[in-house]
C-alpha cells in the first residue's frame, strides 16, 4: 500500500472539488473555509467562483483550479481558447479541458492534438489537464487519446468529469495501467469513485499522481481520526522476578 506519512501529505495529493452548478456564494465560502483546514493541492470550482476562491485562499498554498468545455467538451477550439484566456485572467492556476469525444470516436486525432497544443500555448507554465471521460471509451480509444495528449504537451490526463457513473477500483487500476503503458510521461489524475481513505490509498498505490474528489475533506478528516487522533492508554506492565 502507499506509504502516506500523515494527513498533510495525504491532502497534498487531493484536489478538492465542488462544481455544483446551483451552489450559493455563502455555501461556496463554507466549502473554501473547509478546504483551508487541510493542505490540499488545489480546489476545483466553477469559473463563477474563481475570484472568491483566490480571495479566501490567498493566505494558503492551495491552488485554484477550474474547467473549460465542461462537462461535454463539444465547444469548438476557438471557444475553448477564449474560455482559457478568460480564466487565466481571473487568476486560475490549473485548468482541465474536456476533449471533443465526437472527434475521438471519428479518430480525428489531429484535431484533438491541435486543440490541446493551442490551449497549452495560451496557458504557458500553468497546469493543463485533459479530461477524457473514460467511461465513454473502450480501451483502444483510451490508449489512442492518451498518446495524443502526451504528444500535444498536456501535463495531466484526468479520467472523468463526474457526470457519469463512478468507476470501480478495478476499472480505475485498468485505466492507470493503460495510461502508464501508452503515455508514460504524462501525469494521472483520477476522478470518480474515490470517497474514502481506503480507496484513495489504493488509487495512489496503483500509480495515480493526484486524486480529485468531492469528498476530499471527509477523506482527510477520517484519516486524522484513524491515524492521528487515536489515543490509546497503555496498560501498566508489572515485571515479576522468577
């Protein structure tokens, strides 16, 4: 199993997600205040709440991530580039871009690759994640798209938008294996099905670099309860001479 040293390290592997499209500003503030209690790698919020997230988290090292072409990915490249530029102007640190699945189904790899290249050019040194929605793909399609994404300069493959059925741990491991085999230089972020420390540990053990989860706060809190806040009172030992 993955050797997590403490809750701080665990949180650093997690991107804490809240893409609820009917959340109020007050509810988002509560989410962000909860995020401040842990050392998450990032929070992932809708474009609407990037300025608020930057403000609330300004005294932390937590990055602010958001989404482009979410959740279906069928916008044209020019629209995605415009979205990307606008979000960078708002101060976003990381972006995930949903690929055009129609292009993938038609094997229009050149169009997908060009889109990724152009978006990465706009982003510069900020982190670009390419979301491939694995539940919509067979293994051959997964192997093809991860090669395209790596060649085009994406930093991460992200496995899902959260709008489809979460993956079972065995499916997650299979996806990690495919990505590592066909795109060994790209990093892997798993989203979907990770709602406990046990699953998070299994996913990291399998080779994921980051975990995105709506349950990031609960995962870290439970880890603290089990590993850091447990107090055991030792029983006295009496030594008797023989």
